[in-house]
């Protein structure tokens, strides 16, 4: 399985295949190129690169406390 075109766009920030390929190469990603020029990134490769990235946690703000003001 591969990342979808939308996933690549969200990851990279570019829609044009040439810019996507350049970004992937500059950031050390392994990818193939389809016949139409679009880059292809294996989902398992992507997940293995990002498995050690910590998940964003809550900011710790207690927004319910704002209801008590006043």
C-alpha cells in the first residue's frame, strides 16, 4: 500500500509532482516515480520513519475553568 496523493500533499505541502519529488529527496525519503511523474511512498516505509515521533499531547489548558470566571 502507498500514501495517497492527498497524504503526500499534506505531508509535503506541494501539489506539483516535481516539487514533491524534490522535497522527498531533500528530506531523505525513499520513493519511486510513477509513469505520470508522481512520487510514490510506501505506507510501511512512511510509518517506520515516523514510529518514534511522539504524539502531540494536550496543552494542559483547562478551558472549562473559563466558564467559572465572572
